[in-house]
């Protein structure tokens, strides 16, 4: 049994956490998860995130988002995200996929391209190489890009709680990140699906469910 990796991507406050929870509830309450498990297609449903999907990753997340002892240089930041990912893939994602898990993951490789590549301006071929090293070539089976203007997402995130190190960065940085996601979606139309993330959460959840129904049918030969 080989599992599936579904990634949620987008700028700050685009609603990834909200929509992962909606997706989990929908898979359970609709009976789809139970059906996939009974048919032997899926072992379990797992939610995870980057950075911070492992014990080591939680420490790296704390450093990346909340460290204020000294400025983190852009290259250090890139390497810390890559270290988090290497641990996450090897110690968590890969074993779960081998046993057939359906995984919902908050951010993955495209975030590094968008934030460290487009946002920080680091060399994109270097980032591609690092992503390759960190993942061992593991790509998402589907990436749902929650597309919302950077200022709208930032306002949502800022209203909610104290800002972390990256949320405090200037709006122009987040606009470059948004441009990065846009170009990634244009370059990888098979893997990355765009979701209009401006409306109310329920309308966004509906778009996601329609896409997932089609994908799950294709992957697992189930009826819609
Ligand atoms: N990063 C990460 C990199 O730079 N490189 C990398 O390689 C990786 C993996 C992670 C940070 O690390 C960076 C990117 C990030 O800066 P994080 O805390 O995981 O830090 O940051 P986010 O992923 O941005 O998490 P957020 O919680 O800020 O955003 P979400 O999860 O997209 O949004 P969510 O669902 O928490 O919603 C935010 C607020 O908006 C409301 C929610 O209720 C909540 O209050 N909301 C809506 N409001 C109106 N309309 C809607 N449709 C709404 N949906 C949600």
C-alpha cells in the first residue's frame, strides 16, 4: 500500500490551518475515510506541518519563528528549513506513506522556493538542489495553493495573534512570496491546484472537497 501526500500552501493567513481542519472533518464525517480504510486503500489520516512535524522540527520551528537572540542570516534560514524537511521526510512522512497513510501537510518544498527564493532572493537552482537533498525526491501527490492577496492574508494573521519573525517582515517581501506561488502554479499545473482563498471558509472548503473527490476517485478507484 502506498500512501498519498497532500500539501496545503499559501502566504501567511491564507487559511491553510483552517482548511486542513475542514478537510479532516469532511473526510471523517462524510464516511469517505472509513470507506477507504475498509477497502484497504488507506491505513490512517495524518495531519502534519513544516516546520515542526517532528520533535527536532519543533525545536527548529521555535528557532526559525521566535528566536530573537541574534539575526538569522538568509542562508542559515534556508538550511534550517532544509534540515527540518530532511528529518520530517525520513523520520515521519516516508514511513507513513509506506504503510498507506493519507497525509495532509501544512507547507512543503514550494514554501522554500516562494519564501527563500522569491522572498529572500536566494539562488533558485540552489534551493531546488537542497529540496532534492532534503526530500530524497519525495514530491507531493497534490498541492492545494490557497491563493489570497498577501495583504489580505497578513491582515488575517495579524488580527489573530502576536506576529512571528516572518510575519513581521515588510509587505513587499510577502508580495514576492505570492508571486513565487503564482509562478510555481503556472509551471506545475498538474501537481498544483489553485484555490480561490478570498471567500468565506465554507466556500473555500467546498472548492477543496470537489478537487479531492476527483483525486481520491482517480487514486483509489472509488465512486464520487
Ligand atoms: N516558511 C515555511 C519558510 O519561509 N520556508 C519554508 O520552507 C517553510 C516550510 C511557518 C512560517 O515559515 C515560513 C512560512 C511561514 O512564515 P506558520 O505559523 O506555519 O509559520 O505560518 P503560516 O503557515 O502562515 O500559518 P498561519 O496560521 O499564519 O496561516 P494559515 O494557516 O494559512 O491561516 P489560518 O487558517 O491559521 O488562518 C489565519 C486567520 O485567518 C482566519 C482564521 O480564523 C485565523 O484567524 N481565516 C479567515 N478569515 C477570513 N476568511 C477566511 N476565508 C479565513 N480563513 C482563515
